[in-house]
C-alpha cells in the first residue's frame, strides 16, 4: 500500500464526493479524474493533482500570514454611542473603542497598564481620554500616553513625571462607509501602507 499525504487524501475525498465545481478553496481541480476504464479510483485521483496542492509554498505563505497587519471592521458607527467606552474583540483580544466627537474615534487595547483593569468599564473624560474605573488613570486614545494619575499630582495642580511603563497601547482606528475599522498591529505607519 502506498502512503499519501493529507492533501492527497483530501483531494481524493473531494473528487469521490458529489462536488460538481471545478474550484475548491480557490484551486483549479480537474473534474474528470475518476474516469478511466482500467484504473482504480485511488490511482486516478492521485495522478493529476495540481502542483500547487503538493508544494509547500502555499503552506509557507499561509503560515507567514500576519493577522494583526490588516484592517478589520468592528462596529457600525450608528451603534457606537458618543463618549462611552465600548468593548470589541478581534481574535480573542479585547479592545476598547470610543467615539469622541461625531467624526473622531479612538481605540486601545482594553487593559490598564496599572492593574490590568478593563478600560471599557471606565469612562471618557471631558478631555476625551479613557479613564480607568479602578484608580482613575487617564489615557489618550490616539497614542496611549498616560495623561493623568490622580495619586501623582504636584502642589501646583500639574501631574508629576510619568514612566513610559504607565502608557497604554493605542490601536489605529478609522471610519469608512459608516463602519469603524481597527488595525490590531498597532503601528499607524504600517497601517496606512
């Protein structure tokens, strides 16, 4: 008995089934493979397999696909309330999005860097920043910078120095055709390519 790869077995099962199309997963599959007077179906099904199925080039391209480097639609703008943090999820990662003005949206990873509280459970400040419900830290949704820590205020009312570890992760967001899109890769320059 000869050994067959998984792609050949799959192709064999597809050709022996009642599929009548010539395109399976975007690949051209000949439909006359099982016709032959003296050949067995197994032999006939493995003879004319397109080279694209047996090469590992497609598998390598698929394995190198980076899901984070693409724009994804997450919510209709009509369903996004004004000045209210809203949680959305892409590939099991939670993000918080908000419509600051009628035409301005911001997005961040839904995690406060202080105690990992959900920013979506907080609020939007008058300045348009995400504010964590746990300790009140505020973050700019455009760049993730920590703008206010209530426990670190100087006598003159200004905020003291803030470590870069106190910054949250902002995510590029845009509105197209009344739909909010996120770019989970996080790099605005890469998102605009």
